[in-house]
C-alpha cells in the first residue's frame, strides 16, 4: 500500500504545503480590496450585481460579499460546466470596478489543482487522490504497529536521534522514517482522515452518523415560505437585508449574500464571525418577498443551534488546513504536510535497500550452490 500510494501522497502533501498560507500571502499584495471609508451608504446587492454583470454579462453570480467599511465589495461568479470562477471587486460606495480576479489561475490555483486532482482530468484525478489518501490511513496504522517495540527498554532509541560519525546513511534514513513518522503520525492521520471525509460521500455520512448526527448533513437551499408578490424595484427586500443583519450581528466580519435562483427559492446569507475560519459561520435563509427567516433542517444553519456531530463536520475543512488553530494551526499543518511528504521518500529508500540486500543474498546462495558448497 505504501508503494501504491507513496508518490501520490508525496504530491498531495507538497501541494498542501503550498496552499496552507494562501490567505496570508495574498493579503500582502491585494491592495485592490482596500478602499477609503466614507460617510455614505454602501451600494445595494441589486446594484452590486448589476455593476459586476457589466464585466461578465453572460455569467451567473454566485454571491456578493460585504466586509468592513474599508473593504471592497466582492461579487463572485461561478459556473460548474464549463468551470468559471472569477470575482469582480467594486468600490462599495460608487460601484466602480476596482479589480477582476480569476480564481482558476495563478500559483495557488495550480497548487489546489495538484492537491485535489494531480493536474489530471478531475473525474480521474479526484478518484486517484482520494483512494491514495484513504490507503495512507492504513499505511499509518500499520507503520505504528511496526514501530512499536517488543520491549519497553527499546522504545527510547526509537524516539531520539543518536547519530555518530560512523552512522551510515541507511541507518539515518531508517531513523528519520521511524522517529519523525512516530511524532507526526497523529497529525498525519488527522490530515488524511479529514481529507477522506471531503473526498468520499459515504465516509462523510458515516462519520456524521457515528458521531450521533441527526440532521440533514448536506447543504440545502430552502424554498420561500410565501408566494410571489409584486415589489417595486427601488424597494426590493434583498436590498434591505444587509443593513438589518448588520444591526443584529454587530460583531460579524462579513456577509455573503446569495441571490434567489428562481421565484420560489429563498435568499441565503453566510455570516462569518471570524476571519480565516468557516466552521462557526451562520447560514441563514430568508423569504425573498417578506424577509421572514426560514429555519433549515440542515447542519448548515445557525452555529449556536449546532450539535456535536454538526460541529465536527463543519470543522472538518478548518481542521484539514489548520485554520481551526489560527496562524499557529496553519504552521502546524504546514509542518505536518512537510513531514508527510518525507515519509514516502524515506519509506521507499528503506524498501529499496531491503530489496537490494535480498537480491544480493539470493545471488550469494546461488553462487554457493553452483560451487557445490
């Protein structure tokens, strides 16, 4: 299993290292997202969509993100087939287009494509990565069994490096694999486990139900609670929603509003309560005609209503990228990914060395037998 998954796990781990600090690095050069605050109201979601659609008139708007007063409004366009994922940044007071960003190009998009699909066609690459990472869970467990010393007195030598000038590179390689592998096994297991939760629907459901989950674990866009009505264009309910939510949730960091897909679907708003973390966001649904709030049967609702199993699933992505622990957590995830990348390399060298020794031993036996010894 190690040989089958090793190269793929190596690539997934290296690209994972490249993805971890995406937000922090992009924050160093995204000057276009910062504006001078003004004593004026921000443009409405309806106008934001209109201004952004002037850039991509034939594309669908996924949602519009409102942040602090000094941050540009981000209108997000997304279509699955063929995939289109770009953002238009607007001045929140005038609606002027400040920047257009393609999320499917650049370094981090390249890293993510490799991490999830190995740069292969998605239908193929996604399955290859998923199976390799799932196999890696069993490789970690079997490696821990192999590491476990038969006697307690031998444990110390498997926990510390004791290299001398005469220590061979093969011995050093074995120590690197055993010692680093032991210390990093728990973190590596967490990363592989959370990755498998995202990769396999059956595993996602199994984890949720095993944890005691009782709600619908999928994201559900709810239907309106009322019938279509007649509304004046300058008084659209959706344009009153953000000011109302800002009054109610004064400490929120951002509001991502999603437009109704049709006359019968609701408006939903993702309210983020912390930067760089997603698990504790509130997902709230409103009738597009009356703004009456609609309760959801899904785990993706108000965070305060979430049970243990709901929180566990919602935390999965933040745990996977280390964001659950802030910057320190991301550093830990980076180091864990780097360690994971080293394990297939050192493991392969151990396997190759044993294979060579086995071939050499076989040749010696054949020579001895041929000589009649």
